[in-house]
């Protein structure tokens, strides 16, 4: 290489360095910042909104199998910033004009409902502080209205270009991930963490297991750099949600696009002096409507269907033979009647007492009272169980029925405690024990009330169960049922307070303790059960331990312990339950097939041998 060429190359390299260095400096200083939500007080906008959704629902609980509906919403979203200060923005929304179709049929009642003014207070980043709806709109109807806006919800956290947010829609709570550049925001749902209850039972356990499969989730959003909120948003998503009693497939497409501002000045949202606090007061000063539009329609239908009927006339039509159980469809019809005419439940105790309801019908009607579960049904159950002139069968069924009541009242719990306190005769003790077991379940069904503190119903019940345990050391039969009742609460925090009953010389007491732990979820009680397999002397106790372990989630350490213990187990029934555990948790059994083949060589009981054989060769 000659010197002249070398100088040229160095010159070019230096020139390129200056150019690219300058580009890097420009990129560093002038690269577009991530998108942010802007808010401008008194800002007014209009958007065209289009939503298409398809939902397929199955629920064995409600007799729904592949129930499919499609929805189409086409609307103008009127949007107004009322106030903006201290990092909080107060907004008004109104969807109108609006067309809503279900399965290609316009639904005017839904259109009227969804066209009303509603308010919101958000933080600057888009997080919801409150929604405000007119009191004429029920809580359930609010969810449907909100869904058409939540499709376009944006929450911007911090200064990072990628972030994760927890949000909610009409299905439940979900995790969303964001990615942003310039004025474009990309959003995708990752998974649902909680699903709204699929029934009307407000005490439904929010931690009830379900599976969430987000097959597709994509939102492309453009924030307005100069004015408020958004310019446009497009969403596509598909999801599959499965619980113990329901399965939902859902697909959605939604778009929002800003259009020229040509307002309809007759709308509430464009009133000249619209103020957030004044509007909020006027919208919420009346008592909140309790029934959704669908519930109202159903109520009207039922009132027409059962016009002129009473409990006894309906009962006589639907319940024919007291020696046979009634057709399920007729049972559901009677439940529908009781649910919508709750005052009719008060007639049941007298009809049973007079023999108008007898045989299997007693069990069926008490079951209907329990599963309907409103205040009037619970009062009827209390009247039956408290009346000593009622038959023993009716009283016992009424007591046991409270294990099915999903929202038990404190008055009902007090009635059960009174039954518990009377233990003079053998019959009284049977009532007492059943009432105590029911109280444990009452504590389970009301556990969401514990946020109220020490005076909540479940806390009171559990405290008294522990007090009764402390006073019952000389009554092993009473002690056993108290331990069973503590298990019915499914409250793992009771474990440290009851675990010492393992030291009892009475095998029934120890067995009841082991049985109670089957409903707990903590690791300490699980280890306690595992460690007592080899320590428990009575086969009855060991059987209860294994039965409780079968109820709980599989655990590799437990599986290994049972795998080792089964070789030494002398009791046929205990081995049977150990085999059931191993087969149920075969994924944790080392050399599963060889382990069962080895057990087959030494097992002498024919039932157990068949169980092993099926375990080896079952697909």
C-alpha cells in the first residue's frame, strides 16, 4: 500500500466517523420519546367505535352446553375532559348514537341502557380511580357498558418503553404487557389472574382454580401528542377460559378512530355547565338499582308464567310421587319459583308439619330452600330445625341443609349453635353433631367476611370451635366432631391450634384430626400428615391420613414416603388407599411401572391386585 492511498483511507475513515458520530449524537438527542397520555382541560372529542365479539359458553352448573352468541356494537363515543389537576383527570363519556346487535338482531333496550352519560376519574397514567354511573343502572349492567370502553384502556407506567400492568375487563383481572415507541403503543394480554364469578353467588371463592389460555392478543394504540387521550386504537384477541363448572371461548375485534367534532348538543355530555362533582351527585343520589335489565326481563317472564299461583299449587303440579325423586327439570322450575317469590318459602314448614310435603319430597324441598339460600329460605330452614314437633327426618335434613347455603346469615348460625348446645338424648346428640359440622361449612362459605375483623361471622364460629375443643377433653365423641368441624372451615391457620390432638390416646380423636387436615392447604399440615404415616399405630388412623393426602395436591416427598411405607403396611385397606395415592400421583413415582409390578408380586388381596393391575395397564 502506498503512502498516498493510506492518507486517503485515513481521511475517509475520519470523515465517516464524523458523519456516524453525528448521527449517533442526533439519535441520542432527538430519538422520539415513548408515548404518553396527554390531558387538556375542557378538551372535547368524538370517536367512531366498532366492536365485534363472539362468545361460546358451557356451564354444567347452569345446564348450558355450547351456548353461542355474537355481539356487534357500532357507536359514536363522545369524550370530554371536565377537570385536570394534581395528576388526576375527571372525564365524561357517552356512547350515542349507538347500535347493538345480538346474533344479528338489534336490541333497543340495550341501546338505551348503553347510551347514558357516565363519568370517570383517572390518574394521569390512565389508571382508574372511580367509575360513576347513574343509579338507574345496576352494577351488573355497568360491566357491559364499561366493556366497550375497556377495549381501549391504556395504562402507562414510569418512563420505560416496556412495562407490565394489571387491569380488568368484563371477564376478570388480567396481566397486560406494553411496548411503545414514539406515539405508538402496543399492548397484549398475557394471562387472566382472576375470573369474575359465573353465577350470582357473591361469596364465590376468588381463588377458585381456572385455566387461562390467551391464544391471540394484540392492540395497536396511538396516543394524541397535542390533545387528550387517543387518536386511534385497534384490538384483536382470542381467549379460552376454563373453570370447574364453566368453559368460555371468546374472540373479539374492536376499533376506535377519532372523527371530526360535530356534536349533538342535545346530549347530556355537551351541556354547557357540566361539572364533575355536581353531575356525580345528581347521578348517585337515588338508591342503586339492584336488578340488571336481563334479571328484570326474567322477573317479568316468571311473574306472567306463575300468575295466580302459590307455593302449594305449584308444588302439587310438579311434585307427584313422594316415593320417587322428582325430575330435575321440575326441581329447577320450583327453584326458579322460590327464587323469584321468596316470601313463599315461609309456607314450607307448615306444609311439612301437616304432611302436605312427605317422603322424598321433604329432602327435595329442603334442598331447594338451601340452594335458593335467600333470607326467607334460611328462615324457613331455621323454623323447621327449631320446631320439636317436626319429624326427626325433617329436622335433620334442615340442619344438614345449611352446608349447602352459600350466603348463610348470622341468625342462621345462632340457630345452629342452639341445636349444638342441646345434647341430652342420643337424638339430640345426632342433631348437635350435624349442626356443628354445618357451622364449620358456614365459616367456609362466609370467609370473605373476615375482612370485617374479629367480629365477623367466620371468625366468631372458628373462635367458638376452638373454645369448645378446649372444654371437651373428657368427651372424645364431642372432641372428634369438633375437629371435623374445624376441618370443614378449610382454614389452615387453625392447624397450630389443633395439631397437639395427635397426642391423644383415643384413635377416633387422632383420626378426626387427620381427616380435618385434608381440607387445609398449608405445607406444615401436609408435612405433619406425611410424618405421621409411620408414627400412627392404628390402621384407622393411617387410612385417614392417606385419605386426606389423596384430597390434597400431589407432593413428591409425600409420594416417596408412601412408596416406602406401602411395603411395610400390614392393613389391607390402608394399602388400598396408598395404592390409590400412588396411581393418582404416578408422575411423582420413581419407576412407576416397575414399582407397581413389584407390589403385585407381594399383594395378596384380590381387590388391591386388580387396582395394581389397572394402574399398570391403564392408558
